[in-house]
């Protein structure tokens, strides 16, 4: 299918802060507010590509927003070709490194560029990438933080029922191991044996603690144990992966596909779950998906459920989509969840448009 080539006119980035319905309470941080950067990539042909970034730390938006505007100045007048734009954006920041904020900014640009390209082709992104529109298996990651066992168990029922989910993720890493175990027992009793349970330590343990705690939950029939130690300790992860029966999940902190390749070479995990703002947006995901496919490693998503749903439809080893609705308040029409699946709307592009009234209410 041919379409009119697009030329970049400008990039606009807007910073907003949302209140979380269920605040993040993890061992390494507590967050009640959620920073989001809305990106609009305008073309001379009138098509606008949209994406957003969720950089965790509100202050980081002071650096990311200007970087995105700098990309707009640098790329003005260029043909919209996502792969070429991604490489140009990264190379423009080469001397401050390819990781960290550089990769995050380039990823935001990339996702917006792919959205515009799919709109120009009048196709959903998953179709442009060679797939079809359809449902994507999802687990609910909207809560189950470090609260009392009784509170977490009650919330688990709510999360299961709000979208007919067959998978839930809860967080561990309380001061007392006994409290983590009591929470696991309470949640399993509340939701029954038919629900897959994933657990995430959010990098909160030392290797010594992880060796003890992960072995203690190794017979709980968990879908995976996620990030028990700091993300870059690949030697520690390799030791855990070799010793545990439960699959070990890492990847939300892979800055680009090469970092994922390094982890797989080191046998540091059994599963991977790249984050779109770190792996390199759609371009980085597709490159990483080829690596995971060649290695036969199941690949799940981290945050960004809208773009995640599209790429999962064309990922060889697609596993689980992490669903959370934290950006829903500023979307004109959030994606629908039904029977534990996220349903991609049959519209051109990724299918996200801003609720400008809500955006105005949350601007900073």
C-alpha cells in the first residue's frame, strides 16, 4: 500500500502529573503521583503522531521535555522514517551516552513516529507491522503493593474482577519474610488456584536476601519472580536463575536490545519484559523481539499497554501484557479490557488521542 510521504514539521512535549488511584508502595520507593509527558509529532501533511512517556521522577521532565523539543528542531523538514529518526536521535546524544535519559527521549520520539506512519497508511500499527487486530492476553498490575495481607487479598479480588483477569502481579519485599509469605497465602486463598500470580521485588533485595527469600517461595507455583536484586547485577541474576525452579523475570531496565542480548548470553533470566521508554520504543522492541525469538525466550511487556498491545501481536514469543490504567485519565478513549485481554481498537495508528480537558487540569 502506497501513501504520501510525511515530513516532520514540529514536536510538542507537555508535562503533566496524575494522582495514582492506588499509590505505588514498594521497598525502594513510594509514589502517589505519576509524571507523564505527552508527545505530539506534527507533520506538514496534517497527520499527528502521538505517544507518551512515564519517567517515574517528576523532576526528570525538566530535561526530557527540552530534549524532545530539540529533536523537533533537529529533525524539522526530514522525511518521517521511524528507524532512521530513532538512529538520528540517539546519535545526536551519543556523547552523553546511549542509555538513561537519552534513550528515553529517543523512545518517545520513536513511538510517536510509528503512530504517524501507521495513520498515514490508514492502518492500525499492528497491521502495518504485519499482524492483525485482535485481543492480547493481559495480567492486572494496578495494585497489590506492600500493604497488610488482608488488604492485599481484598484488593486482589477487585483487580481480578475488574477485567476478568487470569493473572495478577503482587509486590514483595516487606521487612519480615513472614509477612510476604502471609500475603502470598492470603492472595492465593482469595483468588483461587486458577489465577496466575507473578511477584515483583522491585530490585529491593541484596543478593544474600534474594537467595534466601526466592528459595522460600520457589514452591508456590508462581508464574515468575521479578527483579529481586538491582537490575545490572547480571552475575547475581545468573546465580538465581540457575538455582531457582520458578522462572526469573527481568528486563524493564534494559536500555536497548543489546543489553537484553547481554543478559541472555549470561543466562541471567528465563523471561524478559522490556519497557518501551528504555528498550527503544517500537523500533527497539522489534529488534529485541527478534533476539528473544531466536533464543526462544518468552517476552512480556512493561507499562505502555496501548503500544504494547500492537507489538505483542507481531512478537514471536509473546507472553503476557502488563496492564495498568495510570495514563487512562488523559486518554480520550482508553483501550477496553474484557476477559483478561486488552482489545486493540480497529483505527489507524496506535489509537490514542488526548482528553484535552483532563490534560489542562493536570499540566505543570
